[in-house]
């Protein structure tokens, strides 16, 4: 029997990490060993800029506006997810400023705050909601709404909360951001009627384009960072502290989204969709945005997002499996008691009546 073919982004299922994270880390290593510099850096930067525009054009062309609008009838759920994504996350990010400079460097804190402003995921939120037997249509619409809002809100929040302290990004950069992100996205939406069917037929190939473009963005960002001495700015101790802070951040959002949704009166299926869509951040949307928002400082800015992405996948996979096992009993109910091992008393033998 012939072995199945393995595509460029498929790895053995026993790997403990997301395969794409391995490719991202490999790209970081490549940029560290062979960074683009001089004319090569200018050429790679130009291609990366075009790749970001192409990414957001494809996002707009594939996002079904009709499905998103149809989901407006469940507006309380979507509003809850948006509050988690663009209000609670940023508030926690601002609270983490007290860790500077004792735990986090200003540059790492800028990246941490940026990840708090990134929109939620779509694909992984849907996948985990499906595994946990939650409201999958709601997860689809919630992720779509978050992506739509994030195109505009993430750059504006970054201008307001981060400013020029984390890479030279200011409110004056908004027109450039709109030209590189929003305009291609709107163009994709306008052309979706004519090219949507074509994109659907070549969905797998376009997935390679998406991920390959993001790898190019990462290589460009870290190449510039290496030439500027990025790895001399971050010690192993600081990286460990960053991982610990992000673990607390993820645990806080998972807890708040789950029990907060319960207090708001959502049923179990909706709470699952809210928890997974409201506690996760999109690597696919965040990395291209960071390249535009931070420019030369994007290397350190995307590091917290890459670490958080892998962490959320691992933790949410465990939670989704647990929710799936608990789906058979009411939310909050305890498992049925184990059968008693008490030995039944012996029965009194029935004497047969002798005859004759």
C-alpha cells in the first residue's frame, strides 16, 4: 500500500505543537542565520508589502458578507465576543504595563499590548467549537465580525494605546495602513461576486498562498530585527517571563468568557462559542498588521503573538475535548455516582415442600 502524500504544511499528528508554528520558528532561525540586508532587504520588503496587500484582498474576497449579516440576529453573542476581544483584552494589556521594566522590556510589552488588540480567529475557533459540541454557526459569524471590525479597530487602538513607543507607529500612519490593509480588503469584497467561485475551487492552493505570505512577512520582520540586534535585546529570562505573563492572560480570558457568558444567561452551546472566539487571537491577521503598523520594529512586536498563538491552540484543544466529554450531561452537573459495591445480603433459601 502506498503511503499518503504529505503536503508542504502537513506534519505527523503526534507532534506536540502546531506544525505551522514549526515553520514560523524555522523562518525566524533562517532570518537569524541569513538575514536579508542591503538591496536584498529592499527587494524582500517590497515583495512583503505586496504579499500583505494580497492577503487582505483574499480575506475580503472569501469573507461572506451575507452570512455575517444573517448572523446579526444573534447580536448579543457577537457583542459579547467583541467586548472580550477589543475591550477586556486591551484592558488586561494596559494593566500589564506595571510589569515594565521589572518583568518585561518596553519592546516586549509593546508586542504584548499589540496581541491584545488583534482580532479573534475564525478557523480554529470554529474547529474547537465543533469539537466541544457548541454553536458552530455562531462561532463562524463571531469570527467574521471580529475580522471585519479588526481591520479598522486594531490600527486605531494601536494608534491610541501604543503610539510611537513601540516602533514609530503614530496616528499619522493611519492613511498608509488604510491603503495597504483596508483598500485591498474592500476591493476583495466588491469583487467577491465574480471571483468567489474561483477562490472556492482553489481553496487549498490559496491556503498555501496565505501561509507562504505570512512566512515572508515574518522573514522580513526578523531580518531587519537581526540587523538591528534584536536578539541582544531579549534574554532567555525575559522570554520565560513573557510566556508566564501570556499564560496568565490566556487563563484570565478563558475564565472570564466562560463564566461571564453564564452570568449573561447564554446556554451551554453559546458559551462554548463565546469562550473560544473571545479568548483567542488571530496569527494570520496579526502578523501582516504588525508589519504595517510597526515597520522596522515588527520583529519583537510579533514574538508575543507567535508564542500566544501556540499556547492558545494547546490549551483550547484540551478544553474542547473536555467539553465534548461533558456534553452528555447538563452544564454544571456532576458525573453519575459509581455503582455501590455493597454486598447484597444472602437470600433465605426456599425449602421445597416434600411430597409423599
